[in-house]
C-alpha cells in the first residue's frame, strides 16, 4: 500500500487490536510518516532496449593513438640530468608560500646543494642504491629536498601523507604501516616533530624495528657525489587507494617520468618561460606532474600549502596575480570552492591575463563548475579558453590527455547526452531534452600514449559506445611493487592497462562516464567503497553486512559527495542518533573523510544481486528520486545539505465525510447572496456594525451559533483588484476580531468566494478576493476558538447551493481552502518538480527589469544575472539610492550595464515610461521582469512579533498591498504590450501556508499565486510566482529564528545558490513554484499529494503505565508485513483538536521531545569554550553548539577543519594541528587543548 494516509488507517486498526489486552494502556495513536518521492525524468520503455547497441557500423573505432614524439635528442632523459642542467640557472627554482610567513625562494642550484647534503646523510646511515625511503614530512620544501636527495642517490622516494595522529588507528596511519611492511621496513625520513611522534606508531604497530631519521640530522653532511640514474631505474613510489590488505604501490622510473614530461610539454606548449602553481599535496603524482616537470623545463614553480588554499580559496587568484602564473593545477572541487568563496565580491583588484591553463583533474569535471569559474576569472582579464579538463592516474604518471573548455563557447570540451543512454550506445541529446546530462570531454592522448574503449570481452568498441577505458604507452608505471595479483588484474595484455573507468569516445575525444570498480572519488581523493563499508560495519548499531558507500552527485551540485547507506539495528531515534554519530566519527577517524549523507535503509530495501553483490546504483537512484532520505544526527530530520527541492501544486479531490449537525448557521452578507446560495430563510446579518451584538442575538434565537458564513466576497463591484482586496481584508479582519473574543462562541467561520482560487478554469479570476486564502490560513493559526475555512464556489451560480450544503456537512479542517468544481471538493496539494538542473530560464545577454533590486535578495539576484548571463539591467526602486544601497548600485554597475530609476512600482505610467526609456537606449525590448519589491512587515513597531489578524486595520493592508498587488498589476500591463517577455514574481511560502502575525503579508503573497496561475493558464503569458521559505539575513527572514522555521518544514535558502534556484524556478515550466520546503518533514508530507508519497516510518505513541517491551512486541507484530521502520514512544498526553481529530502536530512534537531530551549542563563554561563553540557554530552552520558537541558530529570534514583551525588561531592566537582537532574534537576538548598549548592555567581562564 503506497498511500501513507490509507496505510495509517489500516495500521491504526491493527495496532489497536494487537494492544487491546495490555494492562494499563490508556490510549494509543498511529501515525505514518510519508516521504516525498521526486518524479523521475528517465525515458519510458525497457532499460535493456534503451541501452541496446545501435551505433552505426560505419562509426570510427574508439582506438585513439597519440602523435609521435618530436624530440631533438638533446633533452634530459633522467631526473638527475634534468636537475644538473636546471642548477645552471640561478634565477629559476621554487617559491614556497606558507601562510603569513615570508615567501621562500629555493633556486634549483640551492636545491641541488641541499639535496646533496641530505644524500650524504642518508648514505652515512646505510641507505643504498635501490633502497626505498619513506618521506613523512609536513613542509613542502622538505619533501622536495628529500625527494631529490633520493633521486641523486639512486634511492626510491616514497612520499606518504603525514598522519593526523600516530597514537590511534586511522587511514593515514594504516597506510603508512602497510607501505612500510610492503617495502621491507625501510627507513623513514621525518621532520623533528613527526619523528618524535612516530615512536607512538611503532608501539601501535607492535613493530620495534621502525627506524626514523630526523631530517635535521641528515642536512648537516657535506654534499655527496651523485649517482647517475639509468632510464629504467625506479625513482618514485606512490601508494594509491588501499588502506587495508595488500596496498598498491605504483613505481615509476626515470624513463616514464621523463617521457610524460616531454610529451605533455609538446602537447601543451610548455616552455622555460612558464610559471606553474601547485597547492595540492605532494604525496601524490603531483610531485612528478609539476615540480619534477618544472625542473626538466627549467621553469619557475610556485608551491603553496593545501591548508592555506582551503582556508581562503581566493588566495589562488591572488597568487596567480602576484607571481604571474601561467599554469595552475586544480580539481573540480577546488574551482567550485573558489567560485563559492568569491560570490559577488567586487573588492578584488587582480590581473589574471597571464594565465593560460587551469588543469582540472583528479575527479570528475562538471561543466557547470568550469563555466562558472571561467566567467569569474574573466572579470579579471583571464582568456576565455583556459580551462583544461585532463585525465590521468598515478599509473600513467599523471595526465595523458587534455581537453579545452571555453567561457564563450560552452559546447567546447562538452557533450550533452541522454542520461539513460550512458552505459550502452550513447545518444546525443537535443535542445530541451529532459533526459539530458552535460558531460566533459578529457581530450585525446598525448604523444607516445594510446587509449581505447573495450567491451567486457576485450573487443574494441566504436566511437559512441560505452565500455572500459584502457591505456598504454611510454608514460606507464613499471608495475605494482610487491603486489603481482593487482598487476595481473590490471593487465589486459599487449601492454594495455585496465583503468576501471567507464568511458566513450565522442568526436575523437574521451568522455569519462563513471567507474567500473567500486571506487569513490570525493574532493579529489580516491576511496575504495569496500574499505569504507568495512569501517561502517564495525560501528555499533549497524546490521552486518548491510552497509554501502557510494559517490552521489546531486543535480546542479558542484562535485560528488560521499553517501553511506546502512541498515540500523534499532530505529529508535536515540539509538539511530548514536549510530549516525558513530559512523561519522569512525569514517573521520579511520578513513580521513566524513560522510556527506547518511541514509538508513530497511533491510528489505537494501538491494543485492542474486550473487550477493551490493547494488550501489540502485541505492543512489533511490536517494536521487527521494525514496530514500538522508538523516542528520540529533534532529532525526533530513540532512540539511541534501539539496533544495522545488515544488508546485496540484488539485486533489477530498474524500467524503460528514460532520455531526451542530448549532445554527448565520449568514454575513446581503439577502440576495443568501438566496443565490440556496438559503431560503437564513439568520442574516448584512453589516459588520455591532457584529458582536447581532451574533449574540442570533445565538439566543438559534440556541447557539455553529457556523458563520462570511459571504461578502461574493458581492461584485467595479473597483480594481487592489481596492477590492483592501476592502475585503478589512471586513474579514473586523469579523475575526469579534469571533476572537469568544462571545458568543462560534465553532466555524466559513469564508465564501467565487473565482478567488484559480484552478485553471477558463474564467476570469477574482484577483481582489484572492488575498483571502492567505488570511484564512493565517487566522487558522492565530485563532484557537474558531475553525476558519474557505470555500471557493464554482463560476455557475446554479451550483452554489449544492456546494455550500456539501461544505457545511463536511468536517471543518482549520485553514483548509476548498474549491468546489464539477461536484467535487478540491484542495491544493504539493507536488515535487523533477530534480534535473534546468537552466534556460534567462536569456544570455538579454535585457531585464528588476524591482527591489537593491535589497538583500535583489542585489544577489542582479549580481548573479550579470555574472552568469551578462544581461543588461534596469533596476527600479522606490527612492534614489543612498548609503548602503548606493554602494550596492555602484558594485552592480562595475559588473555590467545597470540602469536605475526611482519610481513607485505601483504607478503603471511611471513604470511604463522607465522601461520604455531603457528599451530605447538598448535598442531592443526587455526579455523579462523580476518583481521583488514589497513591504517588509518586520520593519514596523511590532517587528518579528507581527500583528494578529484581529488587530489589523485598513492601513496595514494598504501598506502590504501597494507594491505586491499594485506593482504586479502595473508590471502585468507591460506584458500586454510585450507578449514575449517573462515575469517572475518573488513571493513567500506564507502565501500558501499563512503567516501567524503577518496576515497582510501572507495575503499579498497569496495574490501573487493567483495572478501568476491566472495569467499563465487563461491568458497564456509567461508568468511564474516563486514562493520562498526564508533567505537568512534578508528582509523578513532577518528576524526569524531558523529553528522555528524548520519546525514548520521550511529550509533556509542558501543565499549563494538562491539566485540560480530562481532561474530554475522560471525554467521549470510551472506558473507556481515553491522553494525551500523540507521534503522529509511531516508537515510538508502531510500537505503533499498522496500520489507523490511513499510510507517511510511508522510512529506509535501511547500513554499509560505499561511495559514498553509488551507494547513493542504487539506493535511490531501488527506492522511486520509492511517492512517499515517503527518508532514507539510513551508520551505524556494524546490530545485531540476541537473537531475530535488527533492533534498530529502535537504528537509529532511529543515524540521529538521524547527522542531528544534537553542536555543538562551542555552550555560552554569558559571564555575559551564559548569562543570555540562560536567558531564551530559559524563555520559548521549550526544555531547553537554545546560544550560536548563534536566537530565530526556537527558535520565537520577535512576542508572545514582547516577553516575552523584558522579561525580559532585568529581569535585565540594559538595554532592547533589538524590531528589535535581530530584527537580532541569536542568544544570542551578543543578549548582545553588551546589552553594547554598557550599554557593558561585552568583556574585562571575567564569564565
């Protein structure tokens, strides 16, 4: 049974029957939490049929052969010879950057001398040619120096990342131990601090034979004689993903590194005049790809610390400008970080005209990230075609193919294909194809390298067919040292290497489509899924063997994220929280990565093949479609970073039902309307003057008043929508003020309208009355004595009587707005829109009007339109800009063609004149309008407390309606004259759900919805109302508490992503879109159309002094057949609403309170703890953080660790290392570590 609401009814009966005999059980309630499923855009039909091989037999082969190497013969063929030649140039070398320290320049001559001294120290300690030497060094200059010492002595350098701690088991520590054992327990060269710490590693490994050589003791010898290297001599060991079992040690020779260097130089045109920049760790192939390459080329190299880039990604741009860098190494993740950090900044003064290449490698390349970055750097003079997607791996000695992507030609280096065709014969997608996905190409092979795509049997496929990528050539590794099994598995014969990548060839270039192996690449780091899963399975609370790890790419996101799926042993919220925390801590500690998403799954829903293999793709598809939902620790809700969903609405028929007959009905309105409604002899009140007295008299005559029918909205007049809205709002507020007093008691207020609710009928809407639905929903939240509802009658008055009778006989659900059409009671329900990134809502280089464009949201939108689409803008505001608004306008004008006019947006003539003037200057009509102008209700004396409906007066409605209603009507007139233009109305979800204390604001936003739907469906205009949750720090959201908004099912809009989401909303093709709703929240699910829901969880709440185990046993037997997680809670009370229905929201709150009791003494106690908590909260996006809160439990990862440590250093003056944060991850622990490092006595710290 897929409908959660129907299932709830069935299970309520079963649970009641199963628990009937339990002594002491007073009451029990069953709720089924539905989860919203996102519609799929995959093509209809059979999957196998879609993926069948259909490529034309005449298509070219996928075999790609790189050009011949054109070398003069005078090039250096070994690394030592390259350094010998480079040392002759005293002005060339490496600039090392380290935070606030002065840059250090090490010429290649200095490098040769320093490496020679270290070589002497190594020889003196017994290291011989061919011996491996493990490098455990934190400083990049030390790494480079020791590496070259090994080269000059014929040793095999083996750089491995320094572990965060050597006292506990973690991924880096385990990798070091396995490498040390595989290589035969060689010496380890370490800086002095690390050398001391490695003693703990020896104890942990139970390996007394660990021999550590401090670098300071090696660098004192006289420079030693170099040993000439032979082309086939090994020179570099690199350890790839593999922290358990037998690791894979990639071994390269002088020949493979030299060949890759000269071939890449030939392909890319590298010369001695280039300046390269690297900030990525040097324990990877980065060392050979750039530092060694620059020695061969005798070019200047700039080397920055990874931590400095992660702490401030904009440093990358400053370094390029300062050192006139030409070549940069980065990854998709890194370029996304730079764009995100830049935002709408305008204070950078940079010249990036020097750069000619940003290599994008190490993980999948998202074209959207590339193009955004290219647009950003284009502001600072960078050429348009400098993004270089590249493919390579440690085994190929880094990148061996390169493509080009362009700011001006988005088709360059990309291919749009049907998502459903990837895996078989690839189908190129046409414009507007809903199944389209844009992929990056990675180019053709460089000289001396060949690439091909093969099927599972090894046959070479044709261009356009998906298979495994294989590679061979002069850059290939010597082999996997000490692991012949891994070498055999990778060997495809005749020199071909199995890469494990899924790929196809398009127009002579390779396109990477995924992985064959269960390998995950997140933020440029490789992980084996099986190893991560083994860690998760060891966590208490995880059922074995039900754990899966996979990379997950949210549509429109800027890189893949790590998703962990698992079956919990206990679905109780407290137990589930502990399991989630355990998973995050274990992965952070042992693998060095915190999961982005953790997804609990029921055992029957954990997919495996017939042979037991985990179907990770099925799990990822379930997450993408919404069938599976991530959970966050502590709040039991959807993970906060799981992506924004767009919703629209649909009309659903209400099930029948009759309410018991109550006291009499009173009709507010003229007699003629009462007769039209079929009320022959009603108790009539035709004025709101002395309404309280009139109701009191009616109550005495009828023996009580059950329902008051407010029928004045049926009275038509000649006023325009805005004046009509103000009049009706004032009248309804007066009625609510009387009913709120409670004398006489009235059970229900029914607001009658006709045409105020737009359902798509081809009749003109009553736009003036459309504000009433916002007021009805607001009043329902504010008044606890009266059930306020609305009935929108059909256009034909002949149907009014039957519609009203049906409504009066139905149960009253407070805040419900019912439209009676064709004999059915219809209500508006939510429906999620497909998730694919849409784009196309804004015309590139078009002309747009933005009202309210200098407000907080408006400025962000304008900046986005200028940067992303290079549009021309006309900004309309209510007054001449001054102060902060003037500064915002200056920033926008610096970014593009921006005009400003001070006009009253409700003055149609003034708006028309301003637009006409701009169009005349541009020489073309406008393409669209974004209407953001509106009255901010928090900018009043009542502030965030708002104003109850019962106290609202005409002036409150006039103020709220002027810009929203008057402005919309004025802008609508522009569309009459410009049918090709689009209008996007920025509204609020309060228009749909009401806003307690902000009735006029909610009403104005309800008008926007009706205007948009009526304009689009009846008039055929391109109009969209985008209703937002809250934009933190802007407008009405500035005074709202995020936690309170979350309780209603609202998610905050990421201000950086919001403008793009607005464009998506316009491109969604729906006249009404809601953004920022928590699809996993029970309140949102309760308002979603049942066809979009699937059952996710059964919640049973009970009251009474009974044996919990007995209740659990009875409940689980009653629901076992449905294979759903069950949460059972004892609650203090099971309340019901005034209509006798269960108080569902109250039950949800009671269950949540039982799940998460308040923590005693969790507040930070000292000044250092408060500072630490503040940093954690700010950088990890939390409202509050307690002293026992853990960095990892709060969502911390390696990137955020760098930023947290940098901020703590700035605030306290104390620098902690990453491993100290990992060892002491709580607020209290980190603060104590800072105190110890600073030598502050505990009894002297301020409290």
